[in-house]
C-alpha cells in the first residue's frame, strides 16, 4: 500500500472535521476532484475510534480499481 496515499487520506479527513467545521460544503468543493475524495467520504460513516483500522482498507480498494 502506498503510505503517502494513506497519510493524505488521514489529512483530508482531519481537515474535514477540524478545519472545515460548519463549512463542510467548502471542503467538498475543494476536494471533489481529488483521487481520495470518495474514500474519505466513505470513511465518514465510521467512528473516529475505528478509522485506523478502516482507512487502510478503503485506500487499498482505490488502488485495485
């Protein structure tokens, strides 16, 4: 797995919850064409506690497709 993609996915998720709080639509507009956009969106359905286990699986999925 590409560690840089995984780090980028964590960064995007962090930004959504911490830097774009109450401005979520701006986050979506900024990243809607990003390669990890769908992966990060899928990660929103998982709790913060589970994300360390789930995110690598989601990122792996995009590399297969």
